[in-house]
C-alpha cells in the first residue's frame, strides 16, 4: 500500500520540522507552496518533501488544494490532506494499513483535535474526513474548503477509531482573508447552504451579530441546509446573537430549537442548560442537565461544541438542584462533578456546602472560594 500526505503552505517554517516528523512514515510528501518568503520551501526540501511552487490569483483555497492533489502520483492508494500546522499521531500508518482495503475503501474518518488555547491543550474534538482514495475526489469552496466525491465515485467509508490528527495553529498568524473569501463564496453560489452557514458563523466570530443573524436566517430558508449538526450550530449561534442583544427570552427560544433538531444529541442540551444557569431558570436548567446526562458524550461532527464540551452537566445539575432546594440531588451531582475534576477548589467547596445542608455538618468548612 502506498500512502501520500499532501498539503499547501505559506510561511510555515516554524512548523516544518514537526510536520515532517509526523509524516515520516508516508511514501510521498507533496507540498504546494503558494509564495513563502520565510524559508519554508528550503526547510521542506531539506527534510525530504517534494515541493512545488504555485501561484493562485485571485486566491482561493480549493484551487490550491486541487493543485496539490493533482501532483500526487497516480499509483498512490491513500491520500491524507494535512496542513503544515497539523500533526498525525504515532501509529497512524499501521492503523491505515490494517483497515484500508485498496480499491474498495474510498474515505476515512478520524478524530480531529483542535486547539486555540494558549497552553496548547485540546480545545475541541470532532470527526473529520480528509483521508481519501487517490482518484475520484475534488476540493470545493474558496474558503473552509472540503473534499467531495465525483458523482461517479461510489463512496465506501471507514471509521478509524485509533487514528487522530491534532491541529495546533499559530495564534499569531492572520486569518483576515477568511471573511472576504466567505462573502465571495456566497456571491458565487448564493443558494449553497454550507457557504451561507459558514459566513453567518464567521460574522458571529467577528462580533457582527446583526449580520450573522441576517445570514443565518437566509441559511434556514435554503432547501439544502438539513445537516443536523450544522443546524444545531446555526440555532446556537442565533441564540448567542440574541443573548448579546440582551434578549434572553429570544435566546432561549433558539437554544431550545437547537435541542429539537436532534433531541438525542448531547451538546445542545448542555448548551441550553448553561444558558438557563446564566438566566437563573433553575427548574428547566436541572431538567436540561439531566437530559444531557442521559445521552452519550461522544465526539460529533460540528465545529461549535468547544464551550459545551468543557461544561460538566453534573455541575449544572448540582447548582440548579441546590437552588430548587433539592439538596440530596445537589450533593449527588456535585460529588460526581468533583470526581471528574478533583483539583477544583470551587467544586470541593460546593460538595462541603451541599453536604452540610444535607446533614454532613462535619465536612462543612465555612468560607471558601
């Protein structure tokens, strides 16, 4: 089996050594450089990568990705699309060779771990699918591009349970071109629900809340915006826009709508419970937290679960139960939350306080964080 890693690059010299180390087991490493001036090309070539210099004017990511893919040798069985600031975890080749059936498997799904945090710790995780067969695939969308099968390609998917790619982006690198590119995407194809959603999300990230609501309302009206995880995120962003406007009632309507899209998906229930906590709606907060706890906490396929993924529903259930004066339930959930985060002084204090209210006076210490 022959495996190739292919990528595009622009001024990524700080990440080259790590990138080449993570790709060392590949048969081919092909990089299309789009105009680096910091030594990226020289460092890649010195490390054994095949580097092609390309010029994409006006810039769009999909054209650059397709140029890189076109330079992958035709006898390659498996292609891995990787960015220079991404890392394949050790053992990735063994996992692919053990499960990929050349000539049959066409697409591989893997866990993608993303971080924007200063200490580099994981910020989010979700399923990604940029491992694919050499032939029958094309990149589309000028920004936030994705790889799509040819209409004649019969896809056969495979989930890699032990293959992971980590993304540790350079937090100092400008990504200011994303917003105008996404606006161009919508101009280019105004009926594309994916682009409408992505532009609305980008407006939200930039603090343009009115524009985010306007674009996401347009997204909801489009006929092909039916991907549940995407609609959950769109509802959640609408809720956050309403919250930014001080419209808590309107925000809750959108948070609740997110849970209705896929009632058996956990993270919208966590997000709703957290909002109800902020608004002091204790009964519904407790019910939403309990709904979340009844569902599996599995990785998902969207890009907006970073905050909800770091919230423990047991913590929310404990606090809301306390305000409802259900002290036994509050203590039970607080103890479970503390087990998950034993170094939290706040959770430890909550357990002592709730234990005292439930009759465990000997464990209560006045004061605390």
